[in-house]
């Protein structure tokens, strides 16, 4: 019992003695004790019920949170599997395991890559790797998109699919990379008498991977 409650009871006792003067003090004290006990029991029961309701709300909230987390995990796992499935059309696992660069690109631009698979790649054509870049088709025409290296040829596909160019390995004579500004890199592909230029490349490792595979395929 708290100090405040004890003080209140002592004050009550004083008034009870004054009001019950000349009466059976034992009976009155018994009734007071019973009343106080009953009052405390009711208070404790209300407190218990309030705590039970609070615990139930917490359990419900936790269950709801866990269910949301479970659904989020399932969605993330499903999206991961969908990304891997789509990625398998653009990366040849027998040549190299997909990189974080490749995974992020397909995961972020799934609709674009699906369109390339369905509308650009030919039947039974498999991608080996790819590179995000800008194709400088002429001095006045530049297109942002992806350079795709497949088991049959090299493609450049603009982000909006407005420009699709394909290049035969047999016509590629050389591939060189160059520095394009402070952070950017670029690729020169000698295609017959034409020199194809692809710049605004920000991942050196991916650029070298693409260049080496093109060189290897074109020298066969």
C-alpha cells in the first residue's frame, strides 16, 4: 500500500471514530476493513483487466507486424527469384557468375530487360553480359542504353528501344577502352572501317569484362 493511501485511511479512521462514537467499534472496523478490501479487490481486478487488454493489444500488434514482415520477405524473395530468372537470359553463368552490377541493373529495369529478351534477342540467343553506356552514333546523335554481348552478336539497345543496332563478331577487329572525363570511361569498337564509340561508362570492371569477351569472341 502506498504512503498516500495510508494517509487517506488514517484520515478516514479519524472521521469514522467521530461519526461512530457510542456505537460498536469492532463491528464498524470490520465493515470498514471489508469495504476497503472489496474496494482494493475491484481496483486490482480493473488493473488486471487493463493489463490483460494492453498485453492483448501488444500481441495483436506484434502478430500484425510479424505478418507484414513475412509478406515483405516473401515479396522480396519472389522479386529476387524473378530477377534471377530474367537475369539468366543476359548473363552466361558458365562463363562468369552474375555481378552485383548486372543484378542491380536487371532488378531496377526489369521491364526494359524483358522487352529486350522478347523483342530484340533472336530465338535461342543467350546473353553473356552487358554494359550501360551512351552510343555516340554520330556527332549529333547520342543514345543512352545498353551494350549487350550475346553468344551470337553484340547489340546496342536504347533505353526506350527507339534505336536497336546489332554488330557481327566477324566484323569486329579491335576493342579499346579510354578515359572519358574525370570519372567516366569509354569503349572504342573497330567495326570494319567504322569506329563505334560508347562512353559515359562508370564501372571500369564491367567495361573491361565486356571488352574482353567481345575481343575473345571476335578473334575466333
